[in-house]
């Protein structure tokens, strides 16, 4: 993935490539996040922008303190079926972050984008410019990423 923050308008825009090994699917996703510099953030994602959008995601988060964030994410397919919600709690100190969420379906459809059940995330800051993060059962079964700032 690749993202850019536009501080002047409090917005971040990102592209993310994905590959599902089991299904053999590859896709490109587009996301935006508003409120990058404040305690309240709103984001949205379009999944599969090259092949034709096949799912949508949205979320909100709020920093209840300097060390805790509450978030709610949602996803659905492009026919607005398979609505899934995932509330989560993030606890963070300067060098480490932990998040736990639980996703559940609101209808009979199923979107694989957000997933159901427990999800866990762990982030570790590696100096001022690098951040290593890993997730289990978030957007993919396993996810590992490294973020850096220029």
C-alpha cells in the first residue's frame, strides 16, 4: 500500500493492493481518511477499483483519551448485502499499540472484507519514522505491514 497525508486539509488518501492466496484474486483498493490530526476520524474504502467495485467499507473512530481509541467499522458488498459491523478498542502508549475488535453480520449475506469474530492488532514503533503492525482477522486472516514517514 501507499498513502499520503495532506495536512492542509486534514485528509489522507491511500491505495492498497491485495492478493487472496486461497481464491487467487488480486485487487486494488482506494481509501480516504478525514480528521487525521484530530481526535475524531471518518474513513471510507472502495474495494476492487480496477475490476469494478465489489465491496465498500466505512468507519469512525474517536480518541477518548491520549491512550485509548474507540472505533466502529462497517463493510458491505456492492449490492449492499452482507453488512458487517466491527466495534473495536485500541490502547496505545508511545512505543506499542494493541487493538481488539469483534465483527458480526447484520444480515444473511457475508462480506469477507471485514470478517466476523474476534480480531487482534499489535503495533510497535521502531524509532521516530517506522511503525511495524500486525493483525489477525482484520481485513485479511493475517496482515503484516511496515509504515514509515519521510
